[in-house]
């Protein structure tokens, strides 16, 4: 009896196990969901827009680093008109100066010697003038010959010529006409010559120290009118085709967090053989003098529009430092796909790879759709 019961229990358990396994094998497998896909419900459909990928006219924006410069025609390089030693300095970097203002003073032996020559010539003119007057009287009295009188007159003219030459030389050495007249009348030598600004503007360079020996060819100060500046950039030769004169540009000045609109006023005719670049310039208004020469800038130049594969920037989902768009798989399903993007032009952005012409993407509401996808992934 015990054996019968044991066999019955064994047969019952085996049958139960067989039936259980059969049900398990016959049960349909639950389909795994792709975490990058999302099915579109009627509610979601109301919150998104789609469009077909196509080629569109877009322009490329070149970003070229550059700098601000003083304009050459508004820049004066100033030196000492005489050889000598610097005795006084009256202007420093950043000072605003006027035309004719004294910037420094130089003690010069050369100036002293030329002043003495003028004083001597002035005295000789006085003596020779009296000699001519006396010679005329003697000639009229038939005491001297006409030839003798003419000789004395010629000596006066020679002294006058020396005087004019000395005066011209002093003017070259920087003495004003008023100062020369004072020298003639007083006969007092002044060995100090002035370094004078030749224009209104701001001192932008200063290469002078007290006691320094200077020569006329030395540039001691640069004075510039900074009410207008150049924005200068070097365009790589491969991108020169995108640039033309009178083209609109945007200039950013990072130091001032400032944007300025301008036009290209100059495009170089040659390529720099060392940098393989071409210079371009824009003119920038600086009436308020907030901009400074040598400030760094970024010049943004838009090229001509060309037909390229482009999508709305609103279609792009940024995640983990990568760019994605939702591409339609079937009428009710979209899949997140990685794309490689190029330059942006207004609301459009160039696509280098990842989607093709004719595919349907979510053009608006992609961020919301991605949030819904993440919710489904967590369920």
C-alpha cells in the first residue's frame, strides 16, 4: 500500500511539472522596448511638430581673432628735433594732449651752437649795415670807388644770407618764430629744445627717460586720435573666398562684453607668406574712448548662402555632450538618433551626418519628447 501511494504521488508531481513547463514554453515572450524609441500618443502628438529633412540655403559664420589698432592717418610719431639729453618729461601714457603742447625738453649743445651763430650773424648785420651807409657817403664824396662800395654791399648780403641760414636751421631744430625773434632781440642763448605734439590725441606709446641721449630719428612718443579705430584680423587663405569689401561683420570685445556692427573697409591684396593669411580691417567708432588700442577682439563674418543639409536648431537634443534628433521609424514611433552638426545660421543648423534628405524628424517639442522617453525608460 505504501508503495502504491508513493508511486501515485510521484506520477502526480511529474504530471504537474510537465503541465507547468508546457504552459511556460507556450507563453508568448514579452517584447523588449528599445530605450531610444518612443510611441506617440494623441496627447504627445499635440505638443510636437515634424518636418521633412531637406537642403536649405545657409551661410557659414567665420570667427576670426583680431585686435584693435590706431589708424595710421590719425597717428603721429614724435621725436626730438635736436641731438641732446632729456632734461624734463611732461606727458605720460594715456595723457590727452593738444597740438603744439610740450611733451618733453632736451638740453642740446647743437642748439646752443646754432643760436650763437644766429646772434653773431645778427651783430654782423648791424655792423655791415653801418659800413654800407658810410661807404655810400664816401662814394658820394668821391673818396672811394664804386667797386669798393659794391664790395662792402656784397659783404652785407653775405652776412644776411648767413643769418637766414642760421634762422632756418633753428626752425629745423624746433625753435618757433617767436622764440627766434626773442633770441635776436635779447641775444640770450637758451640751450633747451622742446619736443612738441603735432596733433590732438592720446599718448599711446612713450619711449623716453630722464637723462636719455636722443637723436632726431628716435620716436619718443606716439600720439593718436582714438575717436576712430581699426579692427584688424588675419583671414586664413582657405577662407578668403568668403570675405569681400563692404561685407557686414560683427565685432565682439570680450574685455568690455561689447558687440559692435561694422563693415569690412579693407581687404589685403597679398597673402602673408609666413602665416598664410590675408589682412582685413573694419573702421570702428570710438567717440566715447571706451575702446583701447591692442584690445583683443573676435570678428564674425558671414559667408554667402549655399545649399546644405540643415534642420531647425529646435530639433536638436543635447545629452551627455552629444547631439541627437528624433527620427520617425513608423507613423507612431520616433527613435533618438545621434547627429554630427556643423555651423549655425540663425534658426537653422547644418547637419554633417546622422540624418538624410527625406527623413521625418521632430522639429519642435523635441525636448519634451525626450523627457517623455526618459519617463518610459524608468517605468
